[in-house]
């Protein structure tokens, strides 16, 4: 379970399901293309498992931001020939719900992803500090040993 490629596939599945929930009905070929593109992106950008999930959260945020736009497109497509007509109150309520929920979930997922990136950066800095201290201590130890041999 520590193989990053497995996490890339799992992250791609999560992103694909997120986009599928946004659009509702998608052709199978498009779903497969989204999944492959997401998996490829996660493998390319995700150097660690934490990076994979941080990018997955950011991609979910982008999908959530697309939700209001997708809803507007679906409402316009449902209008068909009457595209010039104003949306009904029901359709406007649907758009408003998508805008509010999409904005909230988009901010949440992008912020969560950025938080993971910051956590990764903090851990990398802590590891670098510990490694630097260890190297300094090892250097001092080897100097003392060489001085004691003289």
C-alpha cells in the first residue's frame, strides 16, 4: 500500500468520481479519458504519497469550481430551442444551489490540498534540519577521533 502508483490510481478514481458527480451523465470514453489523464498527472506531479493526495484535493477543488458552470451549461442545453428564454425559477434555484455548494466545496478542497502541501514542506524542512545536525555531529566526532589518534 506504500506504492505511489496505487495511490495515483486511487486519487484518479476519486477525481473521476468527483467530475462525474458534477456533470451527471458522461460518456464512458470521456470518463476513461478523465481517469487516465488524472492518473498520469498524479504520477507525473506526485513524488510521494502525500503529494498525490494533495494534488487530488486540489483537483477536486477545481472540479467543485466547475460545478456551477456545468449546471449552467446543463440548464442551457435543457432549454433546447428556447435558449434565448430566461431560466425558470426552478432552474435559477438549481444554479444558485450549485454556485453556493460549488464555491464552498471548492474553497474547502483547495485549502485542504494547500494545507497538505504546507505540511509536506514543514516535514521536509524538519528532516533537513535533523540531517544537517547529524552531519555536523558526525563531522565533530570524526575530528575528535583523528585528534585522539595523534
